[in-house]
């Protein structure tokens, strides 16, 4: 009977405080939902990758011929018959892949980029290995009837970047025209990363999928193939199969100089999987910050809600109730919050997933996206959310039941002399008691004020870290753009099909173009920098003329001397190598020896530090090319348009010029980087919404609980004739003071966390980028506005409740 009575009493408490219980449960739900939603991205990205590669039957092994070498149709597949066990290969399909140039220009924009023709075997509904995916509404797939026809599918990442229509005409090398019939994804290009286009190459590299026969015709290599993709039989070891295939091709005498690749050797495959764990660490950090803010807010509010029942606990003890039964009754409030928080947390998890999934799909277009709910991640967050309400209620209940009943019942009439309220007597302050009341309320209960401020501060600190990450992204992008553009934002980068000499016909032809004003030769080669006791850093060494007014890097530190010797590094590369200006590092790079190239190591002095955030950008003066054995060599050029010409004019005129592989304004490269960062910032913008909701809920419940704690004070004010608007005004002023205190705490904690959190997180997720870590004035003002707005608005939600207050009943000491 006593148990039933206790449960009925707990149910009455729930009816009376259902809104406060619901709000605290929502706070817990936001924390656990964000934690479970962001924390599960690694698993559903992994599942999405697996399903996407499986759908298109990604190759197990790929056999490619040496550059410029091809074979007759059927010859590469025929070599497999010599394998020790030909049955190890379940499916083999030949392809023809040719480099080309693609003109995808529209009426408004010139789009001329290097590209690739991928000719596939369409017989019997092929391709059966490394297929292509055309989404419904993106056109049609290729069929066997398209063999030999000038029709193609355009790669989706490229089409999306330029917002190209699915059905349109393209020009390829030789001025030949092809018509696209759809937009497609291929497993090798889920993430576009090529030697020609670089990293995030969707803006400057176009892939056109077509039939084997069409690709052969466009490249002028009828009935020839240079690529073979294989699906192995179940249970066959890919390593063993690769060795056997390399051996039979070497013994065949075909002279194809083949390379055998496994799935993990494909750039798109490797990057998509390797990126998962580093990105997950990135999101886990913010999920934990939000969960921590929610947990602290819930702990604080649940404890204060129980403390507001202190008089009732005292009355219960005075009436003979045991301390244990009184404690159980209020612990049931914690159980109600915990249960509601767990249920709402499941709902919130799906809300978070629904909000972030479109952003991930935009970042990484895949044919299949899986979004399974990860119960393990939710349980981790829910355990915290479930346990906290019990801890939050146990502590104040334990304190309340340990005091004498008369002390617990004592009203707040003497509280004007408690806490820090006596400080008011020492302040020069208006005499009016009403005007002193808000500050007096804040000072007389410092513990309550501090806990409320800390609850708001927890949410604000998370907001500062999130907005600080956005500021850091923007500052990094701006620094990159400023360095990349220099004094000529219309600068253009032209690359050649191979090495040329600076006084040769290729550069002369480019310089003679009507639309070209200035030309500066550039040599770009890959290199590796190393120092003792530090990890190697891979860079792109660009040999340029540092005296050129077309473009040269600026110096944050150091500079070139009269001999023009030395290497200019990014600050991030210098930090990772542990060097500064004047130090010596070892540079591994290709150099000409005899009639070919070999890799050598050359000690170089660090002459200067440039401000680019990308550590892989390293420069040396062209005067040093003699030491590398490539004096006067170039494989690219920086161009400026002639007077009256535009970058589009330069692209159009140089398109198809002999020896020119690509022509691209540097503004496009900057746009690609900006777009890649934009995807991350969109997720942070989603988090902002949840954080503001968290701050608002904490502020509302703090105000509501505050109203319960001082209901008799409010009733006294009403009894003396004070109107509702004046009471709400006092609440608003008091809330503003607490909000400013909480915001100050949150901003201070956020600034402390910002640099350490973002710097360490960025180091592990994108080590090639030196993040410009900082917090803008706009972020600080936003944090202040969020914190103050939340507590200023919150009292308005209690207006209806105050207007319906039973004044005589509230003023009674004992019910």
C-alpha cells in the first residue's frame, strides 16, 4: 500500500512538473541524439562505401599497360589462359582508356579541362566489372546499341560542380563532338583524385564513360585496348592472384609493361576508407562537447528542481514520513526524466541523422547511402543521460533529508541577509527595494546563481568552439586565396603534356596567342622532405622565377639571397619537420642523369617560409634547376590575359593547342578548396541550431524552477499590487544578469577550448593543412546574443503561469 501511495505521489509530482521534466528530458535527448547521430557516421559511411562498391562490382585486380602502349582486342584477356589456375578469374573485361581534353563550355562560362575517355565493353548488358551507376532522373545508361556511337555518360562530380545538364554536347581532343545521355558515377571516381586534376579534382578533370568502340574511334586506336579489370572467384587471395598475373604477362612476350593493381591501390577506394576514422574523431569531439553541455545542464536543473521541493520534504518529515520514503519519492522524479530522455533521445538521433545525411551525400556522392541507427553509440550517450538525473536528484535529496524539518520548512523571509546580499549595502545603488531586487536575488543565492550560469555557460562554450571552427575554416580559406591570387586574381595555370624547354616552340606558341599577355615558365615535380627524427613530408616542388611580377610566393620569414639558393616552405611543413629559416633539410626528387630521370637526394637550406596553409606547396627559384640537371625545363606556365582579354578567352584559344594538356584559372582551384570547406561548415551550422535549442531549454527551465523556488516572493509582490509586467520585468533583469555571467563563463571556457581542441583535432584529421585557429569578434557577439537572448526570452514563457497564480494558497506556509 505504501508503494502504491508513493507511486501515486510521484505521478502527482509529474503532473505538476511535467513541463520541467519534459524540458530536462529534451536537454538530455539533444545531447544523446547529437552524440549518437554524429558518433555513428563512421559505421554508416563504411556500410555505404561497401554497398556502393559492391553494387558496381569494383574490380579485385586491374591490369594496366605502360603509358602509350596498347594491345589488340582480346590479347590482354587471352594472356589469362596461361595462369596456373585460370578458374581463379571469374570475370575479365578489357577497356580502352585515353587521355583527352574536354570542352564543356556553356553560354555563361568557359569550361576547358583535361579529361579521360573510359571505353567499356557493353556486350551482354556490360560492363560486368567496374560498372557505372545512373540515378533515376539523371538520364539513361549505355546499352549495346550505343557501341560505336558518339554518346557518353559524364562523370557526376564534374557535372555537379558546373551544374551541367545531363543531355548536352561536349568537344574532345581533335574537335570531335560527343553527346551525353546521362550523368553517371564510376567506382574509380567516387572521389575524384588524379595526377592531371589533383586532389578534389572534380572542378578540373572530366571523365566521359562510353563504349569500347567509341573510345577507340575518338582516340584513333581502333580495335585496341590498354586496360583489363578482373573479378576473382570466391576465396581467391588477391595477393597471390596478382603475383601470378604479373608473372604470366611477363612471360607472354607481349611487351605491354603492365602494372597490376589491387582494389586498395585505387586512390578513390583508399581515400574514402582512410578518411572515415579521421573524420569520425573530428565529429566525436564536437558530439562529446554538446553531450557534456547537455549533461551538465540536466544535472544542474534536475538538482535545482528537487531543491525547490525542500519545504515539502521538511513538511513530510514533520508529518512522520521516513527519510528513505521521501528520498525514494524524489528519486522517482529522476527516473521520470531519465526514461523520457532515453525515449526522446532515440527520436532526436533520427532528427540529427536526417539533418546531416544530405550534407554527407553532397560531400561524397555515392550510389548507395546506408543510414542504420547505431544502438551502441546511442547506448553510450543514453547511459550518461539516464544516470545523470539520478545523481542530480540524489545529492540535493540527501542534503534535504539530513537537516531538521524546521530548517527545511523555513521560508525565505530572512534570505536578504544570506549569500552575498549584504554586499548591496556597500554599493552605491538606487534606494528603491524593487530596483535592488534583481541584483539582490542574484547575490543572495550565489550557489544557485553559479549553477544556473554554469548550465548556460556549458552550452555557450560549445557554441564558441563550433563557431570558432567556422571562423578558423574561413580564415584558412581567405589566407589561401590571398596567397594564391597575389596581385593578379585573373592568373591562369597552363600545363603541358610533357617536359618542354623555356625557349622551345610550345611556350613560344602559347606566348604568341592573341589572348595571352604574360608567360612565366614553371616546373612542378614531386618531392619528399626529411629531417632526422621527424616524419617525411611529401610536397610539390615548383621551380618559378621569384622576380616575376606574374606571381611569386610572399615571405612570412626569410627570403632568397643574391645566389637565389634555398627552399621556401609552408609554415606547416616547417613545423612538422622541426626546421626554421637557415636549417638544412634533405630533399628527395627526380633529376636528369644521362638520358633519363632518377630519384636523388639533395640537401637544401630553408631560405624562407610562405603563408600558404597547405604544407605540400614548396618553391625554389628556377636558377637552381641547373643543379637538378634540368636547366631551363618546364611542364607548366603561369599566364596573364592580354589587355582586354579574359581568362575565358585564354582557355578558348589554347584549347586543342599542340602540347597543351590543360588551361585553368587559379580562381577555380580556390573555389574547389572553398567548396570542400563549405561542406564541413554546413554541418557546423546544423550543430548551431541544436546548441541554441540547448541554451534556450536550459534558460527556460532555470527560470521556471526559479519561479517555483520563489513563488511566495512573487505572490507577495502580487499581494502588494505589483502588476504582472513589473514582475516579469524584474525576472528579465535578473535573467539578463545571470545570462551575462553565464555567457562570460561560456565564452571564457570556449576560448580556452578552441585553440587546443581545433588545433589537435585538425592535426589528426587533415595533417596537410595548417589551420588558422581563431575566434572572430562576430562569434563573440553571437555567443553573447545567444546567451542573453535565451535568458531574456525564458521569463516570457512563465507569464501565463504567474497570471493564474493562487496568491493566498501560495502564501500559506503549511498546506
